[in-house]
């Protein structure tokens, strides 16, 4: 009555694979694409509300897109600093933009009741001590950037460390 050959089997198999692709894979892919596009638009709207320009938003989204909720970068200093750390490692050309974004998001100062977690949390003119060759000297943060801290030694020291030397700075 009905005899099967290889072309019939391949046709049924191809039909099954095609229906799975059309009914499962394609809608899933489209929904993921639409969700990412929607998240990007929401990120841009929040960025504009915070006073960021297009270049700043694009730079932040490059890093924040890997997060489960990209908008956390606007509200959490910890998430922002992790993101910024990645961007600085990637390229030092991003530093002027990051400084501008930090000011606009008001992440340049840490509230007094929160503990310091990174060297970026140390304020300019923060006093402390420089440990050099087993001795301690009074010092203060003179200037800070994304890449380093510049420390002024307040006490007289018989030997001064050369710029670029690693020092201990307890405060």
C-alpha cells in the first residue's frame, strides 16, 4: 500500500526540523532581540534623564550590557566602579569621559557612613601615613585620577621615594 523510501524520510525529517525552527527558535530569537532593544532604549532614556550625552551613554552601555540589569550602573556606585574598572583597563582614552559621567551621576564622593572599598573612594586631601623603608611619614592625597593617586609627603624625610614607586598609605 504505502512504501517509504529515503526521500520520504528526509522530507518528513526536514519538515519536523523546519517546524521546530519556525515555531520555537525563531520566536525565541525575535523576543530576545526585542527585549535587548527595549533595554537599550530604557537605558538611553534614563541616561538622558541623568544628564548624560550620547557618547557617555554609549560608553556606559558597552560595559553595562553584560549585566543582568544594565540600569543598576546608574544607581549603584559599586556596580558603576566595577564597570568603570573594565573600561579603564580596556582603554585609557575613556578616562575623561568617565570623570564626566562620575560627576553627573554624583558618584565622586562617598557618604561618610559608607566604608571605603576602592582607592577611588579616597578623597583629595585625605591624610594618612606613607610607609617607606620601614619608616612612616605624614602624607596627604594631593591629586587622584582613574589610574593613580598622587601623594604629598608632609613630614621631612631623609630619603624621598621616587615617583612611580609603590608605597603603603594607611589612613
